[in-house]
C-alpha cells in the first residue's frame, strides 16, 4: 500500500511539473526575411499588407508560408512566395525590378481628356503614364476639337514623349474606299473619287458623275498605275495637284505645305508614304494608299480632308 502511495505521488508531481512548463508563445514563433532590390527603396508587402519597410530590410514575421510583393513607382511589381522558419533569417536573392516605360503626353491646347485602350484615365494633358512593354491605343478628346487617336509602342522599357496638335472640328476622315482601274471598268467598278464627300464615281465618257471627280485611278502608260488629276480625261476639267510626303502616318499632325508649281498632277501608287492633295476648290487633303488589289486591279484609300478652303492644317 505504501508503494502505491509513493507511485501515485511521483506521477502527480510529474503531471504538475509538465503542466507548469511555459506554454509556447505564438509571438515568438517568428523567423525573418532579408529582402533587397535593384533599385532600392521598394515598399515591402507581406500577404498583401504593407509592412511599412522598404528595401533593403529585415522583416520579422510569423513562421509559415508567406506571399511577398515589392512595389516601386515606375516599376512592375515583383511577387514571390517564401517559407519563414522559426528563429531563422532567410536571405532572399536580390530582386532586379523590371522598369516600366513612360508615355509622356502633351497636347496643344492642353487639358485634353486621355483615353487608353478605350478607358477614360480621368487624366488630362500634360500627363505621364508608366506602362509595361506593349502597344497602347491613345485617344485625346477636347471640346470643339476633333478626337485624335494613335498607337504608342513601349519596347524594352524605353520612354515615349508625344507632342500632339489637336485639330479643330474642320477635318473629315474617310477610309475603306476602293477605286478600280479605268481599263474595262464596269458601271459598278468606279474609278473616280470626290474627296469632300467620299463618293466613288463612274468616269466613263457618258457618265453624269465624272464632273465631280477630284482624282482618278488609271494606267500610267508604262506598265504601271497611278492616281492622277481628272483634268483632260474623258472631258473632265477639275484639276487636283499632289505633293509626295516623306512620312507614312497620315495622323502625324503634319500640316500641308503651300501648293505651288512644284506640285504634280499624279502620284505613284507604289509608295508607302502618304501624299498631300490640293483640289480645284482650294481644299487640302492627306491621302494614303492602304493596299493594292488584283483581278481586277484596284486600290483601297483612306484620307483626311480639310473642310475649310485654303486651310493647310491637319
């Protein structure tokens, strides 16, 4: 009996001793991460929450798996997952942050609303945006001015600065218009074009439409084709003159030079550059051949037409 008492006394003391051991303190269940980056001063987020520290820094946190994100203006976020071990400092390999390119948009006049890929940024010019590599469609809107749309390419994080002269609402835009070679053209295959209306015209000798034509698409007599003034063909009299530009984008805000005797009465369809046109009514236009099609021979055009006579603005 005495032995039993002694045994149970020892067992009870053991239980009491174990029960009196310090409990595990969850606040001490920590390890740490050392995080550095190029460039420095990137904000460190742990599991989506701002730690309040910037690189390079030692971050203490509860042991376990964590998502770490570093953020810096002008750079893409860098996110990774790491496991924190109690009492251990893990050194994360230095993070090289990927720089965004900058799109600097200025306009004349300033204060134009900026849309990127169809979304209103709620910002106005002048404005700087940071963007990853890619192609972005930018549109500027300003009251009493025509909307101006263009594509911007960011490549290898290089910055792009734009100076945009907004056009007043005095220009008209046309596209998707097809003209046919006059040779053997049928009634439904027009070869003439009126630049102010966008109407395609039959220019046969008996056609009542030919008097409206500003330009026609014809063989050039040397095995090729050209766009030329109607004046002198099939009794037509409207005389349009052309000046070959050295640029390809008709939305480049380039104004027309003043029409003078150096302007020609035709232009070659093989050039990728646009041309300026000056009509018999004193209106300027910018014309671009989009593509040349075969069987039957035809061309697709787009152009900008200034509605104000003698105004060279684009």
